[in-house]
C-alpha cells in the first residue's frame, strides 16, 4: 500500500529535506506541499492524506492551529517537524509522538517514518494527538520558551542560540535577528517571536524592535519623551513613548 503524504513547513529547505529523504523505495507518495497553515488546512480537508509532516512553528497559523481547526479526530497520522526547545520536546517524548527536531538527519527521519507507518497500519494516532496538543498548550502557558532559533542561509539551516541575540528588528513578515556581527533573516513576525521568547530576557521596546535586556548598556533620554537604548556593542535603538510597563522594567521614571 502506498502512503499518501502531505508536507507542511514554511521553510523551503525543510520541505526539500523531507522530499529528498522520501526516496522511491519509501512507499510514500508526496501528494502536496504547503508553506503555511491555511493552505495546510485546505489540503488536509480536500486531499485527505494518510500522513502529514507538520511544522509546529509557522507565522500566522501554526501547526497547532492547524490541528485545532481540523480537529484531532480528523487529523491524519502526524509527524511533527519542530525547532522547539527542550521543554516542548519532553511533551513529544512523554506521549510517544513522532517528531523531527530541526536540523534532522536521514537516520532520525527513517525512524520517524517507520513509526508513522506502524501507526497508519494500526490507526493508533488519535489519543496520542489529543494528548500532545494538550501537553503543548500547557507548555505554551507555562515556560516553554525557545532556546534557539533556526535561519536558512545559502542552502543551510543555521542554529542561533537565543542567549546570544542582541536585538531583533522586522521587515514585513520577516524578522532580522542581530547576534554579534551577524544578521539573520527569519520568516516569522515580530509578534510571533515575542510570544516564544522568555519575557524575563527579551523586551519589545518598539513595534519594530525586540531587545535582549542583558545586552543593554545604558538608557538615554531623547526628544519629546522618547528614550534611546544603547546596547553593549554601541547599537542605538529607539524606545516608543508611553510604554509604562516597558519603562518600569527598565527603571525609567515617566
């Protein structure tokens, strides 16, 4: 029996890796690929795949949003593709759910595919999927913040330690992550990143700027009630006016 698979990931490199690993002898036919959650929902409903490789973290509509909209009972057998930190990975392990942690190797992929085939044969996915959804939602409301981010560059997936980030800017649906002398482009909105970063360490000082609090060297008053945030590397960032909570965090009197 040929398994009909759907690949859902907003990163072209990740989709390409899955396609490459699903060789002709895998017994899996790729029926479609989706780069966002909305098209994934439509493809699952209309094409009814047996198996879906589902990215957890996507801008606007995440993999968990896809599951909520489809409903766990109606979801195909699911292999999660994720860059989640260690807290969320515990939830996958505890519920025996198959997942691929970016960047993943062929051996790990083959193991996940083998388990997925066994689940398809036994249709034993529904209770596990309900459990993982509940576990991840619980993690999201507690302290499951990211330890690292992934960025694509020249055909490679780069791992960025969150603690090494100086600040993050934005351009449309892309975030620009500045770490030391490097600049990375990530296909996530600033709002999406803000929700995934630990608020003890990161602070949104402007609609277009998130800063690592530990990288702040000094704060200077500026014109018309604004302030300049000076980082340890000399970078100057403007802080929006009237952000009382932010000002309180930074010890600014308003």
